[in-house]
């Protein structure tokens, strides 16, 4: 089934975790997002693809509070929270974690400290001034085990390879334990083997979390085996399984016509 | 518990530093007061006063390093907090003069008599009590920093913008304190002090004790700063320094952390200023001069930004050199040396003297040479890494905004 | 005048002996008589008296005028005396009261001079002194006057005299008050406020109304004058900030030594003027024109050297750049201090730039006017360079996408150096202009650096039009705050306002669109 228009749903009965409707963002006359609609259910994993400039990163920026939409709704948690009114920290505290397109870790901190900073917990100044480790070491160890960086525990994050940084960021996402994970190009610059491992890891995470993955790599998206949304020129072009969208004539045009 | 936190903070180098300070706090006054002047072990009162001054500068540098080295806030107005602490102490010392002034008025300081003022302005009330003055020494710089930080950090004024408005802040304060009707002695400032807690500030013994107190204050300041830096909150500060938005996306309220550390740092600078004033015997508006605040930055840079011991060391090194130069016939060349120091240290010695010593070792929490490049680099796609880039420009194709005198933005 | 002269023939000579009495009151009477005599010699005698060149001999009862060349002439005949002067000669004394009388008398004498400028000055003098005895001469002059401007001032002077006269009717005085009110300047106000309190009530009421009216008019002119001062300050800020808008706004380089580039420009002007004074004094009026290209070159070259020597190693590290350029500013200041000394240097003003033009109640100093024009020209030229030249195109290209520009065979290093040189060179030009209104000392640049940064930040970084608006806004705001708060508090208030503004709109007035800030 192909759906290329917004699914209209009354706001108060939205059962979805994330609900975007009519979202428009303009930069100096350029429409980065144009009447975008997106509906992510609880526990769903969704892949988002689209050519450069389709608005994928801007969409993430809107969800995480980095960019405020000119118009439209960005609702979280069954429509109970308007994300457009919150700032980044508040949104993160609500339970939305993000991995950036370019891996962004704290290069002057050790791998362990990176995960520690991401670990869910009180974010206030006072609590962190008098913070004491309390079972955190084991939890961090478990996460490092999952992302395969146990041996790198005391290395500076800046010294990691590109792929290791990607994983560390995924580890930080896991540590945050958010309700919704936004993962931007997790396998950019990874070898095929690493890509497969990452796909497995994400599928694993998706068992207990809601995940949105933005990716260029069609092979990787295929491995995830989830519903795909195709963005183009700031709005949804097509939605469906990977086979459905890759058979769609307009999607093919957008990808090959460039 | 707090004591425990303080004491477990220092590392090996930290303990060395504290040990040297403790030794100096005891040995120097003894050599000054109890060893006869004829002895070659005697330390002159001039030397004691000079090194006491250096220690105050070291505490000031420490406070700046806390915000700049660990949180990336390059304050070019820290001299203002130092001066405010100094003025608070100066006001106490003025009130202690009593009838010994030229006009012999029991309450009004000489400069107010000279201006024909009839009564003490309200903000001078209470400064005859030392505990009140001591409170103000910490409170006035702290409150100013808090209010300033509250506004600046909440509106996300960062980088050079923040530096420039801190510079404007100290400049505005300087203009104000230069005015007679501000009630702080105008041009001449506050001077001709007599007593501090009943001891003559001019007596060598008082000087020696002030020296020790400065060393103790520096030690405590170090312990406090080290405890903050070593805590998890300290890790957050460094995270903010290196990748501010990333930290925000993890749910930390960056503005609260910044306001907190900025205020703490201002309080420390205030204490440094308060100890400085009785040792040099004067506080005047030139302490607010923008150039002074910038000079503090070079002390930190020379010693090693992001290492608390380094910042203190840098303050002593630069000021010792300054004394050497400006005392002799090399005086006209001092500004060349200072200027060259700014240029050479930033280009060739981004980690300062301590970084040089530590080369090859584990770099610990030293900041990368750049200001906070990982910030811009990490979060904005390369095509739009301009200042305008900011949040809005995450779309690579955003840059159709040229012409009409509107040029692309500088990278930050 | 001939008729008048004939009518009082003889009284001039009759008045002279009174000057030999060495009595102030006799001298006073004599002044009135001389003025009324209509003698062609009267004016030169009164001028001599006022300049302490009137000599008398008590013994011979004779009066002499010492000419400006030092020779003695007989006041009665106007001819140079032969032989040696009498032994007991002395200068005729005058006091302030007499000086006023002399001025009034001279005023009435020159009321009919052939030169309209002299007649105008005389009428103004009479207005200020408003001595009763000038009235007849004034009436006569009014009748004969053809120049409308002089006529107006003459009638104002007549009104002033009528007001001062005891026996003028109340109605006439009220009419006179209207005339004085229409004049509307500070002198008119002083005249009205100085009226005695024992006048008839309706006259007093008219006078009060008139002076209130004048005050309002003056306040309005004050506002205009403030706006002018603000415009002038704004143009100075624009000149200082515009180079910074290039280096900071376009390149993202925080150049703390920018003020020193301005200082170098000012010192270049000084050196050029010294050279002209020594070698070709006739060219002095062209000294600024000669200094402009040189200042641009000097500051521009220093800028290029700084960029190649220091800044190119610090791109992408704005805070480090700030510190390094601060160090450079210290070095430049100390270099200039060593070379030229720490004190202020005298920079002269060419004749076409000195002077004041009155425009209604507005006094426009020519040097300020020229600086405003100059700032406008520099701004326009810079816009032109950026928009229409290859250099401008390359500059914008490098700014927006360094690697792309580089791959299109643009030598980015060269463009960086040239851009920085351009910004510095413009600062040098600003220095030439500022040398006309500010002290040329090694600290010259320091006083502009914070202000110019605020202008650039306030206007919106990377936006030259923003810099223009920012400079003018800050300039005018500063001058309008001053009367309320005083110069220093006004400045503080402005700094605080800008600080608050930056909090509110961290990207400045003309920020590019997009949401708020990001580090």
C-alpha cells in the first residue's frame, strides 16, 4: 500500500508516539520542509530515505528542538506534548535521543565517560556535583559489551576510528534509554561487515524501543526490513515496504533523475 | 562529606602544588619576621608583598581557567569581578580609617568630605563590619556574574560574542567607577588604608600574614575548583566546552551549568581581589580596564589552559617577568614581550608551559588546541558551517542569501 | 550722511577735549557726541578708543590716534603730526560700560556702511547693545536699507531699542516683542528675559509668552542639533567599524588590532603633514588627499603581514585569533609609542574643512560634515568592490565555501590576505578622518575597538547594511541619551542596552533568518 498524503487524525486520540502534521520550515525562502506529515507508532522502527536536501536532517532538527517549524504540529507521546514548544534539553529529557549524521562524541572524554554522561539520570547541576558511582560501572560495562568497545573503555573517544565513534554514539543512545531513538546515517563510512553488525544491533534495540533510522544505503535499509518513508523536497513522496517503494515510479525518478 | 570530596580531588601534581603552597605559607613569613635582616635567609617585606600579589593573581587566573579551560567561556571581563571584590575590601578598609583621615570625619571617608557629601550613601552601610564586607566580597561579584550569566547563557550568547560583551561589561563598570558621583572615590579610588581587623595593613607582620592567607586562599580555591572539575558536573562542563549542542541533546541544561560555573568563578575572583587590595594598598578604576582582563587570559594560556595548576603557574611566571622587565631599563620593551607572548603562545604553545612538560603523557582533560571546533564541526554539515548556519542551516542547500551587502557568516 | 555731517558740523571737534579729562563719565559723554557728530573721522576714533590706541595730552588738550603701524595722527584732522609728540601723553581709559557704549556707537556709525556684511554686523551689534541714542541712526538706516536680511536685523535692532527705552508705549513694546520673538535665538531670549519686571502687565505677559515660544523653538533646534551630532558620531563609528565588518563579519576573524590600524592611518596623516610642512607648505590643503592612499597602503600592508604571519595559522579558532591579535595590538601601540612618543601629535585641518556653517539654529562644523560625506563614500565604494569586482566575487566565494572555491582555482590564501588587507586598509582611511576630530596618540585605536565591535554585532554580523544602520543607530542613541544621563552615564546606558539587545537578538538587527543561535 502506498500512501503519499498525510493521514488525518484527530489530535486527542492520536495513539502514535510521534506525530508530525503540516510541518513547514523555510530558510530565507527555501522550503526545507513542506507540509510534512509523519506518524510513528509506539514500538515501531521506521527507515527514512531520500536524496540530498530532501529534508531528512531538518526533520530530525524539528523533532529534537533544534529548528522551530514555521507552521504545523509536532506531537509526542500520544499527542500529549507539543515538541515545537520545547527546547533541546527538555526534549531529550522527555525521552528522545539522537545520533548525529557525523558522529559527535566528546573527544576529550574517555569512552566510559561518554557513556556515563549519556546514562539516564538526573541532569541538574547539584546532583551531578555530588554524584557518586552506584552500580553504574556494571551498566556501562554492559553497554560497552553490546557495542563492542569494552577494550576501549579508558581510551579517549577522540582516538577512536570513525566506525567506533558511530558505535559509541549508538551506545550513548542506549545509555540514554529514550522512548524514541533518532539515528542519522548510522553506517556511513562502515565496512560491509560492520554494516551488518550495526543492522543487527539496531534491530535488537528496536525490540524494546521506537526507532527512526535515516539512511542513504538501500542495502542497509533492506537489512532492517521495516516500513520505509521516502522524503523528497521536504515532504513525503512514498511510504511502504522497501520493495514497494523501490518499485514506485516517482521514487525511481527522484533517485535516478538527479 | 564535602571535605572528603575536596580532599580526594587533587592528583599527584595537585598535591605537589598544595605542598609548595603550604610550605610557602609557613616558611616565607617566618623568614621575613623571625630571621634578622642581616641574614642571607631573610626575605624582605617588599618581596613578601610582591609574591603575595602574585598569589592573588594566581587565584584570579585559576578562576578564569575554571570557566575558560573547562567550560569554553572566554570571559574578557574577569578583571571586573576581581576589582569588585577589591572594592568591597577597600570599602571596609576605608571605614576603618575613622578620624585618622585628613578631614578627621568619624564616618565619611575623605573623598566624600572633599565632594561635600553630608552623609554616607546607603551602599556604604555595613561595611564597617568585617563579616558583612567579607560577605559582599563574594556576593557582589557572584550576583553580577549570576545575573549576567542568566541573561547571556539563556539567550545562548557564546564564543566571541560572549567575550565581547564581557569586555563591554568591564568597560562600562570602569567608566562608572571613574565618576565621582558613583561614590567609590572616582579616579583615585580607595587608598590610604590603616587597619584590617585591628592590625595595621602597613606593618610587616600583617603583610606576612596576608601573604600566608593568599597562599591558603589559592590552595582552597584550587581544591574547590579541582573538586568541581573532577565531579560528574565537571565532565559535563568539559562536554559543553567541546560540543555544546551535543550536551544539550543529552538533556543537560547547558545554561544552568554555565551560569553555575561562571558565578562560582566570579566569587573566587572576588576573593582574589579582596586579598590583593590590602597588600598593594590601593584599588582604583583602572583595575576594570579591558586590557587587564585580557592579560589574565594570557596568564592562563601561558601556564596551560585547562590545567588548574598551570593557570596559577602562568600567572606567577608572567607577572614575575613583568616585574623583572618594568623595574629595569628594559621597561619600554615589556609590551613587546607581552604582545609577543600572546602571539607565540596561541600559535606554538596552545597547551601552555604545563602542556609542554606533559607532552607525550596522557593528555587528560586538556582542551584541544582549537577553541571549540568540535562543536561546529560535529553538528553542522560542512556545506553550511557558517555562523548563520546555526540551527537553521542544517540543510546543505541553504545558502541563497548572498548579495545586497549581505555576506556569508564567519565560521565559529 | 553728508547732510547729518553738516548739521552737526563742529560738534566733533568740540567733543574731543573731553577725552583729555581722564574721567570715565566725560569720556562717556564724548563718545555719544562723537557718534552723533557724523564726522567721517568718528569711526576711526571710536575704534582707536576701543583698541586702547587713543592717546591724549592733558597739558595741550589734544587727542591723537595711534595708527596700527605706530604713527600718531591728530584726532581732530586725521593727519599725521609733525615733530615729536607732547611729553605727557597717555592712553584714554575705558571700562566695560564704556566699551558697550563704544560698540553701540560704532554700530550706529556703520549702519550705513556700503558693505552689506558690515551693515549686518552693525545691526547685530545694536541689537545686543540696544542703546537708546542709536535710535535716530537706526530709523534712518532702516529707511535707506534695501538688503532684506539687513533690513530684518535692523528692524529687530529697532525693536530691541524700543523695548529698552523707558518712554515707549505699551502697545509699541508689544509689537516690538513680537519682532524679537520672531528672531528666536539665544540673544532674543536673553533680551526678553532681561526686561525689567516693572513693565505694564500686558507687556510682561507678551514677553513671557514670547520667551516661552523661543524656548520651544530652541528646544526643537536642540533636537535637530543632537540628531546632527548623532549622525556625526554615527559616521565616525561607521568608519571605524566598516573595516571590522569585513574582517569579522566576512572572514570571521576577530581582529583586536583593528583599532591600531585606525591609529596607523592617523599617524600616516601626521607624517604626511610633517613632510608637507617641511618641503611644500603650499600643498597643506591637499595633505589629507595625499594621506588617504598612503594610509590605506600602510594599514593594508600591515594587515596583510598580520594575516600571513599570524592569523592564517588560526583560522577556525576565533578565541585564539582574538588573543593573538590583541598581542599584535600591544606591539603596534608600543612601536608607535617608541617612534613618535607617548603624547598627542598635532594634526592640522585643511582650510576647506575648518569653519562652521549656520543653518537656522543648527551649527554645522565643516570637518564633521566632511567626515559624514567621507564615511558614505567609503561605504558605497566598499559595497561596490564586494559586488562588482572579481576580488569581491572571490572573497564571497571563499567565505561561503572555502574548499569549493579552492577547487575552482581560486587561491584562497591570497584572497584571505587581500580581504584582511582591504579591511585593514579601510581602517587606515578611517584613521585619516579621525585624525581631524580626535587626539592622535598611540591609544587612539583602543577607544574605538569596543564600540566598533558593538556596532558590527548590533547590526548583524556579515551584513554591511546592518553595520551602517547599527553605526547610525548607536551614534544617534548615544547623543540623545547624553542630555539625560550625561556623557559617561549615557555611554554606560548604551552599553547596557546593547548588551541586553544582544541577549535578545544574538544575531543582531539584520540577522539572517533561521532560529536563534548555535555554538
